C-alpha cells in the first residue's frame, strides 16, 4: 500500500498541531506555510522526535499507533533526516561522514548503494576533503548522501536550502530534482519558499496555525483562488510540459502540454525532455477573442472557472481552465467589468512571460 498516513495532535505554546493526512507513498510532498505554522513540528512528529497523539504509517509499515500502544523511537524508524544546517561531523572527512551512515545498515538491507549515492549527488571528488573546506552547497549534498546511505523508507527534509545563498541554492536544486526522478523513496519537504515548491513538489500540504488548510496535487492547489498562496503578490501556477521542437530561425523552443503549446526563448533541452514552467498570475491577461495584432505569442483558449479577491483591492484573480490545466490571471476589477467576464465564459489567456523552473 503506497501511501503515508499521518495523524498527529500536539498542543503547542500558540496553537495545537492537528493534522490528519493521507499522502502519496512516492514522490515529493511539500509542507508549505508561513514561519510558525507547524511544518517542522509535523516533520518531527513523523520522525518520532516529538511525541504527538496519533498514528504514523509509511507504505504499510506502522511506526506509531496509539490505539495499539505502539511507538517506535526515532532510532528504530528507517528514515533519513536532512536539516537546514548540514550537521556533518567536523572531525571526520567526507568519506568518514558517509561511512557513518552506511555502516548503520547491514549489507543485506541496503537499498541505496555507495556508488549510487556518490553519483546521484555528484560528490565522488570530495571524499578526501575535510568538511570545513566544503561550500554550503557541497555540505548539504554530503548530508543528503549520508541520509540516503542509511537506506531510508522515508526522507525528511527540513528547509535544506534555507541557509544557502541564491547561487548555492541553484547549485543544489538539480541534485534534489535527481532524487525525485531517480529514487523511489518518498520525501517530505518543508519549505516556505514557493519557487522550491513549484520546482520540486508533486503533492502539497498547506499549513496555517497547526491546521491543514488543503492537501492535494501541487499544480491543482496552487491554482485555487480560495487559498492563501493565490492572494500573495507572487501567485503562480506550475505547468508540466514536454519539449516538442526548436525553431532555429527565431531561436524559440516549443513546449507542449495538455492545454496546447507555449513558446519560450530557445532552451538547450533535447526534444522529449520534461520541463516545468512557472506562470505568474500577473503575467496573464485575458481577451475575449483571438487576434494576431499583438506582440504576445502565447495565446491559449480557456474557460473562466471563478473569481477571487487579490492582495490589492484594485485587482481580482481569475481562475482559468485550459483544457484541463489550471491557470491564474491577475487583472483589474475595472477590466473584469468592462469585458463583462463571468464564470463559464470562453476567453483567450494571453501569457506575457514564462519562467522555466526545472
């Protein structure tokens, strides 16, 4: 049974964490919310570091069940934990840090091999180095490899990029994507950075004051206009596409998805490669009909699904459906009224800018 079941109730100083979740047993689930919303506490409950009332089951393996008076201590839970700080042993070399993780698991029970971990995180050339000589990104890659070498059934990551500057984040994100693509180990990933969530997550859990506001597909939840991320100035959706063709004459790349095609500045990606796009609501406008007398290349037929207030009272958010793919547009309330926009109306979504995020 490939799913994670987490029920946790734990009184805290400012609120009570109260979560009841059934999550996919594969891929990356992001726990997202503002600071102090209970994300890290929920992760600690899954790890057994915080004793909440409830139940934890990972792909059919029960780690806690209060009804049966079952509670496995952290050291008996087959999990890997990566913190904000790498927490490497300063007196050991990179090799010795990795061996510490590997030696915890009998050879017959190892699910992630030494060579695989080194290759996956790109750290083979660092083995002889002392940890003090590593960059922040290198330290985190070593910490992730050490966690993987314990052959975990579940990988917990608590804002692993929070302590890194923008350059180091960009350095390590491709390695996190490889974890997603090449390993069957489910990941619970805590973050309050929307760009990380858009790039990495398959499933999303929104937390606020210890409560679960919503849990579901990342692409679907981010396009809902009734949830906090939509009200933010950075409201955006993710569209999963495939590289379809390159136009050498105009230096453009065509990306196909279920709702049509989007053209972007030419990317060095092979045809057939998967690509994730970030489309911000502020970069989408609405027209009542298609016309060619515009500089906007990406124009897609859509249908209006609903409206909601935006962060500024001059604007509103429009949820659009593009042949099954959700999209958000931020327009002025004046434009909404002048165009006579209404739920169910067919329109044209005009996309002014697209960001390739992975």
